[in-house]
């Protein structure tokens, strides 16, 4: 994770509220796994440590790294870890994709762009540099060789102008080690990333995809999600097999100062033995989404985490985190 800066652009007017949600997320996560936090310097470390301790976070599983960032969205600027086995031992490396703040939208982004290499230096891992822009929230994986993404993001001219769909697929296969690419269309309303897959549809296992479904025909997400749902009936996995599609409710629309935010239950994060799902203070829909996911993930504990303030930054749990595998 990367701790946000008060002067950053992610939480205008709501920084103090947003970091309460972040503290709640960290408190939930440390019961399950280590949490590593990027902060600019020792002064930030002290401030954040004291803030978390005051909220009874178990600090024995929180580790600080002096790696400055422009914004807080570690899913997109963080390292992409890749693993392989050689002679029975796991080897790890980091892929450092280019980052340009979601299509040159929010300069500056130089500190964010440096994060993967800085982490690789600390962990003493080799780094691969594809030389193209790619955000972690733009891709999702089934763990068996299939990567899912959207045309509205990866084929957008503000990312990698001049690269064809076939060339982008080759980068996905070569640098993520995948066999097969699924393309969906546009993202949901309020998503300023040009349509990240982690707000639209997500794998919950090798053969199952979860998607939010809007029931209000007047909501802009209704047509977007219906079109995506129809497309999912036609997609196949790396072996040519269809997926089981799990439908989740969509939260009722949330807006701050007239701006729609991309609230969705599919922006979840797989923690050890668990699934953390964003909730939005909508008891009926929050509970239904958690119940549906729990039914399909009986070996994991599905837990809701309040993201009513975090979502003001146009992201939730998956956007704010980047997982590091054991190796």
C-alpha cells in the first residue's frame, strides 16, 4: 500500500475521512497477512504509525518503506510480481510497466512510476521493463493462464498510441506469462481510468467470473453492465471452456458534490484465506453481495470493509492494494 498525501489529488476535502477507511482496511488485513506501507520519510512513518496505533492496529505486522509516491493507488503504480519454479525452488521477479497517471490525467506521476523498481531494489529482485503503459487495475487473472481486460482502457490512445490489439496481447502473454486474453468493452460510470476491469468483472476462481448487475434501467450502468453480461456468456477460458457467471447487485448510486463515483462490489481483494469486499453503508445490498460471494467461496471468509470515504478517491480495496506472493 502507499499512504496518501494530504496535498494529493485523490481525496480533495476528505483526506481525514479517507484515512479512517484506510486504517480500517489495514486493521482487517493485519489479522490475515503482513502489510507493507510506502511513506515518503521518517516523519510520515511516525505520523502514520501513531495514527494506526491510536486505532488499535496490530503494528507488529505493519512494515514501512521510505518510497515516495504521488498518489495512493498501489494497484496501478505498484510492482507486478511474477514467479517461476527452477529445480523445485520458487524464483521471483518484478515487472515494471510504465505508468502515466491513467492517460496523462493527473501530473506529476514520476514518483509513482518509480515505485516498482524501488521495491525491487529493496527486495533484491530482478526487474523486467516492457516499455509500455499498464496499470494493475486494468487486468485480472484466473490463475490458470487467462487474463481479462477492457478495450476502453488498454486500447485507449492515451496509454500506448500506435500499438495494435495484437501487440498488446503479446505484451500480456510475454510479461504476465499468460496464454489467453479476454477482452470486454467499457467500464462503469464514474471510473476515471477509462474502464478498469477491477470495477467491471472479476475472476473468483479459475472457472468463475463475478459481475455487478444494475436493475434500474435509467441508470447509466444498466446498459453498460447488460452488454458486458451478454459478452461474458460468449467468452472462453484458455482451454476453450465457458465460465460460470455470478451476478452481484450494484450499490445504489453514490455521488460527492455531484460527481458519480465508481462504487461496485467487484473491487474486492483476495487476502490469505479471505476475500475483502468493499461496502458502502447500504445494508441490504452490502449483505447480499457478501452472501453471494460467500456461497461461491466456501473455503474463504468473505468480509465487508467500509469504503464510503475511500471511494471518494474513485477507487476501493483492490485499487488501494497490490499483493506480494510468498517466494
